[in-house]
């Protein structure tokens, strides 16, 4: 399985397709978008005033078990397709992402 992430010297960039105003906040695996893998994520908050982006940061931090301070929006603040930066050791983060995706089914 291709991971929806790109290694960087200071961490990883996680490629996400976000659905706001969902019934529950969750990560639901990977799907292909334009031939590239993206993480499917859902948050309950509406896409207003950055609320959905903030909820996504909290969701990703909890999902990966990393501090919220190490997760930030890198691109796509006003788009459904987002890039989330996660600071840390890239190899460790990629391994965590793979494990979390296995659990997500």
C-alpha cells in the first residue's frame, strides 16, 4: 500500500482529503485522488473560520499519538485536499502512519 505521506528532513507531509460536518471525527483509510494516495479524514466541525482545519490538526495528532504542537497545516487551508505537516523523525512517523492505517482497516 502506498502511504499518503511524503518524508521531509524535519518530519512528514500527510496528504488528506477532509470531509467537514461529518457525523463523527475519524480517519477512514486511504483513497486514490488523481492517481495519488490521500488519507480520508472526517471532522464534525463546519468549514468556517478555520474550525475544520483546527479539528483536523487535533484529529491527526490524536490518531498518530503525537503532540498537537507538532502538527500544522502546510497547504490547502481553503480546499478539501490538504497537506498536513507533522514534525518529528520521518522514518518513525511513516511507520506510525502505516500501523495506524492497518488499524483503520
